[in-house]
C-alpha cells in the first residue's frame, strides 16, 4: 500500500466515523448563560486532567438540559464510543423498571423461579429466598466469584451452584453477576435480549442508535459491564434520570422507579460508625450509587466512568477515561465545579475564551523525543512467546508516515499508524481488555479504532504509544534495539509490564 493510499484510507475511516457520530444533538449553551461561572468549569477541567494516575477521555457538563462545556482531549473525539464497565448496571436497572411497569416481573419475584432448569439438585432455603430486589441492591448473599465467568460458559448454572453464605437482602456484596442474572431475567420474561428491549423502550425513543453491549456465552447481555456508548448518549441518560424518566414529554421509565432506584436501600459492608462521609459510603440503590452531595447520585463504572445527576442544581456531569483515582475525579466535581454554580464572573467573556482555548488544545501527552530514523529499511521482529500473543512486529522506517504491523499468533494482524508529535488514527482488530471472560467481545460491533504516536527516546530506543480511542485501553511499546528487547505495558492496573526478547 502506497503512502497516498494509506492517507486516503485514514481519511475514509475518519469520514465513516463522523457519519455514525451522534454528537451535537443536545442543545448547547455557555456556563454563564446557565448561571455557572466559566472559570469554575475551567478549573474543574484542569483539576480532572491533573488527578493522579488518570487519563481523561471525555467530560460533559450540562445544566438546564443544555451542554455548557465539554472536553475531549486528543486523541479522543466526541464521536468515539467508550466502554462503560459497571456504569452499564444503571441501564440494567432501567430495563428492570420498565419490565416491572409492564407487569412482566415484580421486585418480590424469586430468582430461582425464572430458571428451574439451571438449579442444583438441592435448593437451599436461602437460595430459594433470593428476590429480584436482592439482586438490584447487591444483596443476593452469594459470595462474589470474579473468576467464574473466565472459567465456564454456563454462567447462570454456575452462579446458582454457589453457596448462599448470607441471608438474602442482609449484606451488601458488590457482584457483577447479580446484574448479569437481572439481564437474564429480563431476557427470559420479554423474549428479547436486554439491548433489544432497551432499543425499543429507551434508546430508540431517545435517538440513541450508536450502542452495543457484550454478550455472555449464553447469548445474554452481560448486564453488569460491556455496554458501549458515546458521551453524549450518557448525557441523555443523565437528563432522563434528572427528569424522573421523562424524555421530551414521553414517560420512558416510571417516575416512581427513578425515585426508588436512586434512593439508598442498603449500606456498604465496609462502613463503620463515625466514618467521614464520602462518595463511597452514602448507600446503594437499584444499581445506582448515592453521592456525598445533597440530592446527587451516579452511575459508576471501573476506571472512572460516571453519569452524575445533581438534582438540586439541575445538572448532569459525565466523565469517561482511565483512572486509578476515581474518588479524586468525584472530588473535583464538588470542590471545583459546584462552587461556581449560581455564581457570577466579573468578565465572563474573557473566562469563556480561556475555557474554549483549554478545550480546543486539550491532549493526552504525546511522546517526547527525536525522529532520528536509525532503521532506514525498517525492521521485522520475531518475538518470544508472550502473554499478548504477538508473533512478529514489523516497523516501517520511523520518519514522516510510519506504521507498526502487529501480527498475532492466531493469525490476525493490526496496522498501527504512528505520528511524531501528533496522533494518527486507523482501525484495529481488538483492543486489550482487563476482563478475561469467556467469549469476551461477543456481541460488540468490532469497529475498533486506535491512535498512535512515536518517538526515539534514545539512540537505540523507540517508544510507541497506542490509544484505543473507542474503547478505553492504551498500550506502550518500548523497543531497545541494543538489547533486542521490547517492553509492552498495558494501562490496566492488574497488567504488569512484559519484557520480551526479539530477533
């Protein structure tokens, strides 16, 4: 493929993404027009970008049903979807609420009754007592088993086989399998996957078509994780909850369900008397967390996926990114954004321009270093066995237009475009994932995109950074051509750097 053809391909890929983008559908305004100090918004954005061990991908702030500011640091873009991890659970709650409103199930229904063919030979009294409500509040009483989904293709049967160590409804034990069983119940009573059901009752009426959701080996949407949406679609969800289930005059979710789901129904097992109030100890509703701010609650996913609804201020804040300090992200809302609500600025025009400049220039750090090109003919590297399952890596000359071909042992390949001092985009097969569930990625539209940059950080050391922009992952490759070793590091906290010898 010639350089010109590659550039044309990149352009066509970008056009295709834009064609599918659902951005700009919510009315836009400015902070000052909605009685928010623009300097407070700018300080909030700056503070988020400075949170320890955090890469911000998307932020959107709404007041009075209008987007008053949004931040999409390069290489992330407004049209990029994002995987939501446990933020997905709140959407599962909405599906359950709609199904209850349609008289398809009740909070008091016994979970075992929905799956008689999956039950063990002996059903304990506690297992028989688990209700839909117990699943919603993470009070099933079954000790969470986070590796079960990585070992078995029959998740429902495996879950029912676990001992019920606590009386149902008595103790909070956070477990994504509770949400998965709820998704399976919705599918059982409606005859549709939960995504199909929500497309009909929620996403369709809200104009959300760019949505996909992982499925289990059993063909059930994973419920507790795996939903992928654009930031603006998350903002729509926040607006729906803020208006108690009403969307432009149409009641999509019962108002009473929003009220009940966002209330606290169970306290966390780790909370002790006298503990200082935080966002982690305000109680749990129906797959929704309460916040340490009057009238505020949130959908909350791993690594910092948030829909924060602040009812008393008529506000919604959406955050996507990768963070090992999600508490710091929430604190930034309360400490820096909220003090500017209903506050004036002596020169809002000047503050607005500074805010706009901040947003337009925002970027994750590109690699610093030279473009010295010591590989005029490129290089083909054969790697030793490794956990990334990479067989060979081909590097074109590292100057001007550069590519890195990654060939995997299973036969598929990725062509990564690497900019110098800038990000370059292109399609990839699959991104790294922190969840190792059986059939992971099943059910997702595999239109994954990556953005890459490069730099020679030493005479013999080439570093390449890859951001999987419509997912969450990032991977760094450090090639040491003197030692003939490459160090591969994924951003997930449980993923340790791997040093691999090549020839």
